[in-house]
C-alpha cells in the first residue's frame, strides 16, 4: 500500500494537528481522479508548506469518498469533493 503526500496551508495543518479537523478535501478534477481513483492508500502524510524543514505528520487513511464536506474545514459548499477520512496519527 502507498502513502499519499499532501501539502497544506498552516491553517488547515494546525487544525488537523490539534485534532479539530478529521477530514481533508480535494476537488473532483482529472488530477485527483487519477491520484485517488487508481491507487489504494494506507496513510496520508501532511506537510506544512514547501520549506525543506517543514513540519510533517502522518495519519492512517480510513477511506476516500465522494461527498460534501464542512465549509468551516475548507470544503466548498456548492459541489461535491473527495473526502479523505483520517484515522489515528502514526508515529
């Protein structure tokens, strides 16, 4: 199984790190259709920005579904998105 690597802005990274946000969202576009539709991922590794020494954290990935997310967590309210359900944080 594979690990999905995603870069986040500080706001979303901090919310996930604190345990407030338990989902991450990605738009339904060809790029994400290929990445999320063709591979099975075991975990997702979040990175806070693009710096060499950026903070990182990894979570088990409980699943990827299509649906509507929470607007306060960054999901658009007008259309469906990929919803990445996060499990426990991994060491």
